[in-house]
C-alpha cells in the first residue's frame, strides 16, 4: 500500500510517498498455553 502525503513546512510544500510494507504470512502474537 502506497500513501501520498503532502506536507507544508515553512511555506514549502513537500510531496511524500510512503510505502507501507505489511508482513505477509506473519501470524499474530502467539501465546503458548499454560503448562
């Protein structure tokens, strides 16, 4: 997923492209059952 952000700093406009990397195949936090 790529997000396009427009940020204004001190009257200057910056176009920022942020690429969000999602970890595919990574399961949620695994909690082992109590022994």
